[in-house]
């Protein structure tokens, strides 16, 4: 992580940043860089992160996850799209603008190392360095677009509430023949508890979960429906025979405007080779909820923790605790920043981008806006098929170059717009 922070700093300086500094935090460091052309010009603050998801399971990778492989016009490596390759587009765009003498805006960079664990220390850094980070807009490329043929802009990202649930039964693993049927199996109980979270319509059945959901208007749903979507192609890409989700909503709505609840991992008992007939003492699960506007991570986290503790039968003990979270964020479509991003994409792609809602989360967005008092715009060039958080993550070189080509236009149009 420290070596990566140094590499980010070096890249910024090589691209023409006036200065680049590594700031220590209680966790991984934050890299700050800037190129100030003229204090009278607008200032764009670029946010990104150099930390990545764990590469596991390693056996499913076709190449070493931390040894980038260029193949078939794509770069395969953990972090190639999320988010090293995408924030690096901005560094290379700075280099291009500086070489061409066409820097219409001042540029600042804040590249952190803890986004994938909820940015626990970035809030303190931002609060402590408000003057250093003063800008007119925040530009983030940690999102995706539909395709190079159908460019799109994420108009928002979902929030996140992430918890862990631990169920304990007997004080040790037991012989499943001697004790089975008389002692509650923690894995069975945990599975039943998780199954109770959805009803027959795949609607989340936890009381109060939807209380604060901002329901998308018919106009917005109509706008989202303009995005081209081939359900058969989607299924084939994922190796599925059919899709699954909340009744009454399309696939794109389920992944954008609706909250969700997913089991990210579940384990317990014997998992080694061969058989071992035990009734396990403990079972575990990691569970996350993706949140939409008006929901808050604190409220949903508390709701989830209390739910699992409340529904547990007396035969087991439940310990549930918070891992991390973040708030949802929406970009106003009539904002200067969104209009500049829209025009920039139209200039390089030759067509107007489709506005879509992103399904992922960038936990720090709401805090950045609150502390710095400025809006955020997303300008992502990855694809949903880039295997983010999965084995064989990749980033298409064509998308990488398109990002470097488009970003300077954003700076130009943002500087020109009133």
C-alpha cells in the first residue's frame, strides 16, 4: 500500500503536477496533488482510490492478479478498472493538457487508500484540510458506462450498510449422529434467518426497511428505460437461464433505483476435503444492503443488527456487528457539472450520453459534498462486464484512451459554462 501511494505521487509529478504530497492517516495514506494554473480559474477536484478488493479466489484467475497482463485489447489485473486505471486517466489527461498548453482549470487530486473498506479515515482528512481541498466541483471516475457505442453517465450511486452475523449453538462441534435432532444447528438457523429477509416477490421483508426510500418518479423510470438492454445477452454473459429480483421492477431499476440486500459470504462447520459428520458450534455470514436516496447507512445498519438479534430462537446466541457503510448520492441533472460532462461525452463519442443510476457505492461522496460544499459529477469509462470485485478484472484499453480524450473537454466546458 505504501509503495502504491508512492507510485501515485510519482505519476502525478511526472504528469506535470506542481506538487504532490503523501499525507499519513490512522490507516493507509492519502495522496494529494495539484496543478494551479491561475487562482482566478475554476478548480476541479479529482477523487479516486488506489486500494483494491482482495483477489480471492486466486484459483479462478487466468493470470496473476497483481502482474498486469495486456491481452486482446484489455489489461487484466486487480484494480485495472476499480479504480487505478480510471483515476490514472485523469493523471494522463493532465499530462496531455499541460503538454498542449491547454489547462482551462486548476486541478487538484485526492487519491485515498481505504475506499474499499468504507473510507474510515478520509473524513478526518477532509475536515482537517478544507482549505487545501477547496474547489468548484468534484470529478469522480469510479463508475461505468453502458458501452462505447452507448455512452452513459451515472447520475448517482447507492449507499451501503455492511454487517456480520455470527450464530453460536453448542460450546463445541458435536457428533451429528449423537446430537443431531436434539441440538439446533447454527448453520441451519442462520440460513433460516437469512431466508426470512425476502418474501415470495423478492421484496425485502425486514420491517421498516423501505420507510425512507425515495421512490423514483414515472418520468425518471421512463428516462432510465431509454438505456438499451438485452436481457438474453445479460443472462448469457452471466451463465444464467433466468434473472431474479424484486417483482414490479426491471433489471436496470433493480440495480439502480431500488435498495437490495445480499449475502456476501457464509461459512461454518467442516469445509475440508472429504467428510466429517459434525454439528457445528458456530456459523457466520457477511451481509450488505445497497441503499437509495433518503435511506441512511446508520439507520439501516441498526435495523439489520436488531432484526437478526430479534428473530434468533432461544436455542442459539447471535452476535451481529457493523463492518462499514456509506450514504447514497445523486447528481442534479441540471447542474453545471453534469451539463459539462454530458457535453464532453457528446464531443468525443458523437452522441448524447444516457443518464443511468449506478448500482455500486462510493461511501465518501455525501461527506465530500457536506464538508466542501460542492457538487459531485461522475465520469466513468469502465464497463459492468469488467469483473469488478471478481477474478480476471479487466479494463479495455479503448475505454482508457477514450477517458483521456474526454476528460480535457470536461475541463474546457466546465470553465466556459455559467
